[in-house]
C-alpha cells in the first residue's frame, strides 16, 4: 500500500510525564527512549521534547517514495514546506502544512523506525 500512515509523534515539554499519561490512558508500552511500539499503539510513535517551539503538538507521518518530490507537490497544491527535508538515522523526513493549516509529516524510511 503506497502512502500509508506509518508513524506518529507527540511533542511535549516533559517526555516522562507525557509518556506516563499515554501509558496510563491507553496502556501503551513506552521504552527508555520514549518510543512506542506498533504492538502497543497500532503503529510506531514517540514522545519528543524539541527544546523550542512548537512544544505541544501531535503529528502523523505518511510514507512516500521521495520526500522532496512530495514536499514540492504539497506546495503546488497550495500547502507550505515547514521543515526539511532532513536526513535522520532512520531515513529522511519533512513537515508540510496543508491548506487548512494542519501539519503533516512526510517520511522515507531507510531503516525500521
């Protein structure tokens, strides 16, 4: 299946407190790196504290063949490029904003995340 949702991220200031909330709320198993496995949440995810704005956000990532091309397509459709594309250990990602102001992550994984 092409272009499927493969990962989610929850931004916060306090990863431990946020992980405790979601673990208590939904029973998700969270590891020491604040990663949530697919067996707990249905797909992989993680809690992150960026150390800068935005502090509180939720985002889902759609797997694409070419992050730069998908980001360009978003812009052609009236969206905006917010972040990236950026190389990370698990692949490459970008954040785009749709025409309603929602942020969507684009990702091409080279390793299982």
